[in-house]
């Protein structure tokens, strides 16, 4: 019986080892589960939009609901000028959501519980949003770091602080998702271990906890995908509509 | 034809129920939980980023502990600033 609660986060190679110029490009279980979640999204959207009936089937309803959910979120947080970025945010939301949800299936692997995955997502958003800001506003985008009405004497200090605050965005975005997923899955495993070690007599209490925690984890899985998408919208809003 | 009529009445009832529910709880629980999770990491992230910048600069200029200390406090300030900013944004959305 495997009792180590961190064992579930181990990344291992599946199939042959592929090395390209000293970089290890082997297919791992992480890549497998990313592929599984991407294919699940594609299948859902393909079959959900295949038969466009007036009275939607359940599958079509799910697809339409996810579309309106994201469209409304973008409109509320970033305004109509962010409409062209709908595909990006929809893809991000669906990918994070499905990675989280696929991770909730027993014996599967949670891709988003690895900081390198979430940090790459957050860092690419950060770089992309910064580039969009510079394209849209030119060097006026740097005004983001200079709040209005600050005495000249304090300006160097404020600029450094605002810069740190700006740079902390991808870190907080990635750490939030990674920490929530990892903590949740570790906790589930620990309570599962209690059930085994306490046996038939005392195992019922942790079993109840496990069931409750699974429900909580599903809520968190959805919530973190939502927060990830909404924060991307907020950063996009800062870049598109320069305001303080 | 009968099928569509039945569905439209059912839709009407569902819409009414939705309106009733919406009036009951304006801000859903899940959204507030999301906000709480958001604020907690914002404070920590800025401190980490600030300290890391200080550490890297220290290695560059050979001024071990000083710049790390200075940038740690700057990071803490930036973190508090982040929290205040997002709290203000939430308040604005709440009043709207």
C-alpha cells in the first residue's frame, strides 16, 4: 500500500526516452493528462455544437453555458474592448478547469498541482499582456508605474514599489492555483491514509471527511479556474484601458 | 406543437424561480470565496518577488544582506498596496 501522500505528484516517463539537443522531451504522465484534458475539451465542444437545435440537448446546454459564462465575465471585468481576446480566455479557462477536474478522477494525475505548469501559463499571460499594453499605448504604458499626485521626492521609491507589485502578478497567479490544487490533493490522500490505518473501527470518521473534502475540492477546482480567468481579464483591462 | 408549448410554460416557471433566487442572494458564496483566496496570495507573492529581486541584486553588487533587507520591506509595501488596490476594486464593484 502506498502511504506517502506526495507520491501522487511524481512525474515519470511513459514510452521511449526522447532527447533533443540535451533537452529531455520524453512523453510523461503530465503530458498524457494534459493531452487527455485537451481532447476532452475538444470532444465536448465538437459534439456540443454539432447539432444546433432550438431546444438544446444537455451537451449543447453545457457548451452554450460555458460560452455565455466567459463572454459575460469578459464584458463585466474588461469591457467590450477585450472582446477580441475571448478565444484566449475561453481556452485558458477550459484548459485549467479540465486539468483540475480530470485530476479529481481517482488514480489520475493533476497537472495543475505542479508549479512549473501554472507558472508557464501565468508567465505567458504576463508577457502577452505587457506586450499588448505597449502596442496599444506605446511608452505611455509606463505611466502605470507612476500614480498621479505623488511628490517628486517620493517618486523613485514609489516606482520601485509599483514595479515589484506589477512583477508579483504572475507569481501570485501561479502560486494560487498550484498551492490550492496541491494542498487539496495532499489532504485527500492523508485522510485516505487514515481510513486504511484506522481500520474498520475508527476509519469511518476520516472516510466521512474524505467525502466532504472531495466535494470541497470540486468546488475549488472550478473556483481556481474561474479566478485564473477573471484575473487574466483584469490584467487585460489594465493593459487595454490605461487607468488608475 | 404541444411539445413546444409545454416547454415554453416550463421555461417561464424556471425564469420566475431564477429571478426569485437572484433577489435572495445577491453575491454568491463562491464568488466571495474566490475573492478571499485571491487577496491572501497577493500579499505573499509581492514579498517573495521583492526578496528575490533583493537577493539577486545582492549577488550582483556583493552587498549581502543589505539589499535583500531593503527589498524585503519594499516587497511587503507592494503587497499591502496590492491588497488595498484589489479591495478598492471589490468595493467599487459592490456598490455598483
